[in-house]
C-alpha cells in the first residue's frame, strides 16, 4: 500500500516536471521571437538589406518592430494564456 502510494506520488511529480519543462521552453521561445522581430526590424531600418527600396525598408522595419512590441505586450499582460 505504501509502495503503491509512493509510486503514484512519484508519477504525479514526473508529470508536473514535464509540464514545467514544456512551459519553460515555450516561454524561452516566445522571448527569443520577440528579440528576433525587434532586431530584424532594426536591421531593416538601418539598411542592412540593400536590395530593398526605401519605402519597403521603412514599412517592413516598422512592421517588424510593432509586431515585436505587440508580442512583448501580450507576453507581459498574460494574454498568451496558452503559455
């Protein structure tokens, strides 16, 4: 009886640890993508991609930065309930 209870508790702890690991991976990926979007927007605005015309450079750079800020807001506000 005691052994059965210990195995059950151990199994439940493993399931909780798996959920925590998945959650931390999702959080790290979300933060990584925020930095990617904002960084890419800055690089585009600074003209690192010479093949883009000026109107596209300003449009895409601004769009990347605004989307990165939006993702950051969703992350901080807790709107991403899936995480």
